[in-house]
C-alpha cells in the first residue's frame, strides 16, 4: 500500500521534472544517435539503471516495512509478500531500452559531439569506470542517509494537511 503510494509519488516527481525541462534546439554540431548510444554503452547505462532501480526498491521496501506495519497493523505478511512480488515484476518488466532511446534526443540537445566524445573518453578511463562502479553504492548510502529527513518532511506535510482538513471551516 505505502510502497505503491511512494512509487506513484516518485513517478509523479519524475514526470514533473521531465515536464519542467526547457526546450533546447539541437546544436549544429550535435552528437549522432550512435555517439550517444556509445556513451550509454561505455557508461553501462542500462545496467546502472537496472541496479539503481533494484536498490531503490529494496531500500524503500526495507525502510517502509516496519513503518507500514506500525501505521497499518492489519497488514499481513501475505500482503507484504504480494507487494514485494509486484515491485519485482515492475522492475523486471520496466522498459529500460525504450527509456534509453527516449534519452538520446535529450543528450543531443544538451551536448555537442565533442562534449559527448569527451564524456565517452572520461567514462572509458579508469577514473570514469571507478565513478560508474561506485555510484550505485554512493546513491544507496545517500538514500539511507537522507531518507529519515525526507520521511520526516513527508510525515509533517501529511500531518499539516490532515490538520487543515480536520480544522473547522470559517
């Protein structure tokens, strides 16, 4: 239940961010589709996205399980197991390749061919590969570090919203 709500909130936030992008025309010296795909390959973008999604869902599951039980004591282990399966199915069937294809024109609008080539060179280097290798762990640790603050803010906002709803109208 709460996992679905959090997932919906995350997807909504992503869609708002995507909608808030400013339109930038493709530069005359824009990278080709192949150049951008080469960068994605060097960055192991598909694998990185898969790993980050798995970590995000595992993190959300781990952190929300006990809170969900406290707030909704009627939640059974079967309910939690069903939510876990639904999350796993979502991750397994997520259209990552289509998302990467959708990202190509965005990169073409924001980076020139020489910039894409420089990024490809960097991410091909030992430092770039280390950066890519460590980012999932850094992201997971960051999420664990900031999650209590995020949760406190969300809980506070929900409480304020409930108080406004419960307050008598004048």
